[in-house]
């Protein structure tokens, strides 16, 4: 379950009665769209149906039977969400908007590059400033994933930007190979790996291009700066090292 502070109220008026449930706002929107995946118990603040959630008042069981044909809260809650309205305060809306704005900026920073600067990642603060300059407003009631294309379209007149992946070959000396390779290989998609006769490890990893700085930091941290890296363009890249 979620905390009351994180929940919003979904409200339905039916058969002359009012029914309210407390639910995570993103989950409520997913349920209304019909694409919710997960356990209902994990996204509600109370396994209960209320007449007035703020006071804790519950409707009569006969009202539940008349409106839903059952008194089971877990059967009723999705119906209230699907058929009812989601009630959010101005403060909740502002918090949701800020949370999704940060998620959007983080996603773009991790996946986008600057094609005019040797495909270097864009810093999050530059993306944030450009979105503000473009006047782009994040919709707190929509998933971040559905807003990415519009955000990038707003950014393009202001900054050079492209979504891309990068493939990097890494060679880790034998002294660090045992522990470091496990962390490195999980960073992205492991395209290929080779253990060398001297005990060193070579791996070819593909991941969103905007995450290059994070990748290099990870490699340096787990190899004490002793690893060698090279951006490769094709399958011959590894053999050319």
C-alpha cells in the first residue's frame, strides 16, 4: 500500500450515493486508460471504499450492492476509478507536475546527445533551461513516455539534439576483471565479451549515448582508472584494439 500523503481521491456518484477510494495518481490514470499492470493492493492507500474519504465515512453495504453488485473493496475500487473522476488538489497537481518534469529531463539527458559536440551528452541543466525557454509544460496527468516526443520537438529549435546509442569496448586488467566486469556488463546490453590469456576482460557494451559520463565513472570507480575504453562503430572495432 501507499501512504495517504501520496494518494489522490477517485470519486464516483452512482445510484444516488457517492463512493470514494484512495489511490496512487499514476496508477489511477493507468487504470482509467486500461493499461495498468501490477497489484492493486500496492497502489491504494486503503483497502476500503468510502462515502467521504476525508472523514473516513463508509457507505451502507446496500448502496455498494446496488451500485456494484458486491461489497468486496478490491472489486469495487477499480470500478470507482474507471467510471469516476480523479480528484487532486492544486498542491498535489504541482507535486505531480514537478516529479514528471524531473523524470522527463532525466530521460532526455540519459538518451539524447549533441551531434554538434562529438555526440556528447546534454547536461540536464541545459535541457531544463531549454524546455523553460521553449515554454514546454509537462502534463501531470499523462505518462512521461507519451510526452517525450513533444518535448524533443520543443527542444530542437533551441539545441542540437538526437537520440542515439553508443557502443563502447572496455578492456579491464586482470587485477580488477573479476569484480569489475560484473558491474560493467550490467550497465547496458553486452554485445560481446572475451577473456584474454593474461586474465584481462574485454567487453563490448551498448547503451543510451547520453549515459556515457555515468559509464566512464563506473568503469573508473571499479578499475581504479586502469581500464581502457574505445567507442566503436562496427564489429571490427573490438579486433582493431
